[in-house]
């Protein structure tokens, strides 16, 4: 430090790196440089970058948590939707059953009514048929008596109306 | 080193490393503003631009310059934590300062006409000695006498231990030398080779080859600049680990 060097004294012939007269100058400015860089970095640069990185990490994990929460919400919403769907289905089934029962009741009543009407009609018809049958039997007996009387007369007998009628009736029963 | 160039080009590959006062004058006092001052000042400005100005927006989604600052930060921070452990984080600003300065100075030296401060053994030796003294002082302050266990290889057979202790002690004191000469030597060699190639370019017939050689060497130097900054930093971390955890 005490001996100022002559510039470029050893620039030719030797390595400037080994020119010890330049060492004090280099070392002094190096120390100044390193101290300044150290202060700039440790006071401003590095804490700031550390802050940025920590903030980013916080933001990312916060966003992930929010996403997870939203996902949970979506799952819950889907579940409640499914529940509502199941409930609506049950409700619908119930309504259908009620309607069916109602319809069945009306149907039963109508069927019973129709059956009764059919039965009445059938009974009426049967009465009529029996009447007609009876009428026909009487007519047959009349014709038989007449025929028998005519036959007897034709054969030269004396037609006894009472006897013929009794005989015809006896025959017809048999 | 410089040749006796009587005819043709002046062969002075070491001239680029010369140190001279910036504003005239012949004498170089310790306080003289020299080309060393200029380029170290530029390094300070670039370091500030890189690590402080680029991050001024504190963007959550970083831009290009902020990304570079963050990558450098994470790179060195992870290195310090991985090698020295979590208690080594208090040395992180110190390591980061060395890394930033060396990286910027190495790359600035690749600007044609620039002066490479890290090619000087005085510069690298001061940084290496600072690391060496820090490791030694911190080692003794934190561990007391047990810091000497660093030299006593307890896993070796007892007979070998004194011999190993001598070897370990020697290697310990050689550290600052290898630490500093590695960086300065690499930078100096690369620049000298480029300069020699450029001198060959004086002859038109070799000039194309010379240009090719310079281009190849320049690309190689782009790698070396980063690697040497990395090597210096990682060795600093390795030495600091010895101070924090001296047991083998």
C-alpha cells in the first residue's frame, strides 16, 4: 500500500496477475464492491425475493384450498340434487299409485254397475224366453189336440175333447 | 509470456489483463480509480439491476427479468440448504454475494474489450481467503476444540489416523489456493487463448480458421463462466459445512 506502482510497469514480459504492486488497488476495490453487493442483496434484494416466493407459495396453496372447497361444494350440490331426484321419484310413484287406486275404484264401480245392468237384462231376457217357450208349448199342445181330434174324427171315431186333451197332456209330459 | 514479435503482430496476450488508472496518471495508489474500479462498479450496477430492480414489481406471476432473479435465488438457496443444512441458511446472503459477483464478472469479461476482474489472482484469493477465514473462525466458535475433529478421521484405523491428520491438515490449508487459482486460472486461460487466436488472425491466410477458433472458444467460455461461478460457490458451501458439522 505504501509503494504506489508505476502503471504497466510489468505489462510486457510478466503476467499482470503477478504484479504485486496492483494488489492493494484491486483488493481495496474488491472489498468495496463485495460490501456494496452484500448490503444491496441482504438488505433489499434477497428479502424481497424471499417475500415474493413465500407469497406465491401462499397464494398457490390458498388457491388449491379454495379449489378443494369448491369441489366439496360441488359434491354436496350433486348429492342434494340426487336426493331431490329420489324424493321426486318417490313422490311421483305415490301420486301414480293414488291415481291408479282412484281409477281402479271408479272402474270397479262402473264394472259392478254394468254387471248389475247385464244381470238385469239377462234376467229379463230369460223371463221373456221362458214366456215364449211356455207360449210355444201351449201352441204345440193345442196343435197336438187339434191334430189328435182331427185324426180321431178321420178314423171314424167320436172325438171326445176331454179325453184327447188328457191323453195329449199325458204324452207331452212323458 | 509475451513474444518477441519483431515483425507482424504484436504478440501480447497478457496485455488485456493490465491494470491502469482510469483517468490518466502513472501511479496506482490503493485508492486510485482504475479499470478494476470501473468494471467492479459495473458489476455492482448489474447485480442491483438483476436482483433488485427486476423484482421491484413483486409480481406474483414473474416477468423475464424477475424470473432470472428468482431462479438464481432458488438455485443458490437450494445449494446452501442441501449442502450445509438448514443452519447454513444464515450464510446464504454471503454465498449469494460471492456467486452474483463472480457470475456477473465472468460474463462481463466476455464483452470484447472488457476487463475481467475475476481473472486476477488477487481478487479470487481475497474471496477464497475470506471463505477460509470464515470457515475457520465459525468452526472454532461453534464447535470449540472439537472442530479439530475435522482432521482426526475416526473411521480410519488408529495407526493411520496421525498420518491422515497431517494429510487432512495440509489439504485444509491448500484449500484457499486451489479455490482461488481454479477460478482465476480458468478465466485467464480462456481469455488468453482467445487473444492468441485473434493474434493469428493477423495473417489473412489463417484468419478464417482464427475466427472459427475464436467463435468456438467463445462458446466454450460461455459455459466456463457459469461453471466456474458454480464451482466456486459450491466449494464455499462444502467448506462451510465443515465449519457447521465438522465430524466426518
